[in-house]
C-alpha cells in the first residue's frame, strides 16, 4: 500500500507530500518514521494513494498509531495553502522532536488541586457572559479591558462552561513569563482537569510529554501557552482565548510565517469552538 506523508524535517524545503510504501494498513494521521536523504525522520500520514510510476522507499516503522485529530490535519492543509512555506518546517509545528518508537503513550494525566473558590462575577463581567450567551451563533468575540480589569475572571467562567460540556480549552499568552501566572489562575477554574503548559522554554522532553498528553487525553484538558500551542493535537476544543491579542508576539517572524490570531480563527472554525480575544487596545476594524 502506498501513502503520502508530510515529513517534519527542516531539511525538506519542498511544497509537496512524499510517497512511501508500507506492507501494513496505516491510519490517516498516524505518525511514522521514514528515511529522507539517509536520515530517519518522523512524518504524518495524510493520504493513501495508488501505486506511483516511480520507485518509492518503504516506511520504516510506526511511531504512534493513534492518529492526529482530523482538525489538526485540516489545519495543516489550510496552512499549506494560506501561508506558502517549506512543508518540512511547517509540519514540524505539529509533531514534536525526539519521538521514538519506544514512546507510544503519555503518562497519566494527574488531577490538580482546585485551590480557593473563584470570586463572584462583577456586574461588568456578568454582562460580558450574558452577551455571549445571547448570541450563540456568534463564535468570535473581542473583550476590551485594561490590564487588571478582570478579563481573566471572564476566561475562567467560560472555561468552566466548556469543561462541563466535556470540551477542552486553549488559552494563549504572548509572553513566556506570563504563562505560569495565567496557568495558576486558570487552574483555579479547571479544578481536577489537567492544565498543560506549552512554550519555547520547555525542554524537548517536556514538550514531547505535553504533546503526548494532549493527544492521548480521553477527557477535557486545558492548555496554557504561547502561539505554537495552536498546533497541539486537540480532540474536542470548545474554547480558544487569545489574551493581550494586540501583541505583536502572536506573529511568527521566521519560517514558517503565520499570524497567530488568524490561525486561531481557523482552528476555532474547525472545532466549532468559541474564540475570545482579550485586549486593552483592540483593533477598530
């Protein structure tokens, strides 16, 4: 059987998927090892194809049989056309480094302490929640509020609503230094649901473990992190929050180039999730 795969190697600067052979039936979205220019590299299976006219190499082995969720594959395909970029670096956003055939599942997701009760919503915060509830078909919202005005309490309330519906949530912050602080506030709302951190200061091992935890999760998870968290393998994503959405840090300034706000919008469409962008200086148009 013949399959198109997208490799994660930064050395691959092509725009097209590559074709490999496997004696085994593979699931679309599964992660495999292939040989690219005498180097073994992870790749994601994206399609089964007919036998090509040219000679192809075999797939070396299956790394992770559990497939990437369909929205992740659709987001990858959209990025390929919307932000023309070498396919190798683009695919690398979706699959972490140092995957090996010995790693086939994540560690169990431990419950976390709930912490003190959340404060009562203010009149303004209640008004925001009510407006969102009154327009269920409007899935994208801007939340205008100065720093310290209570936007995080709105995030917490919406987060709890989605968790009660067995939906996961993603909260983005523009600065790595703000991630632990936001995560602590979000954990108060998440209760026993796991909160996963994702940013560039994590080691490759920590990033791999966080990625596997998200992929293997059987219930709702909450991810707090930088813009690259948009590419994690979410199963059922009900809420995306982009905090300080005006910040230029949401724009990727090196290959593969992308605007995190636009990618968040597309991800929200794919999951049919609520997208809330908080800012003290939202755009006027």
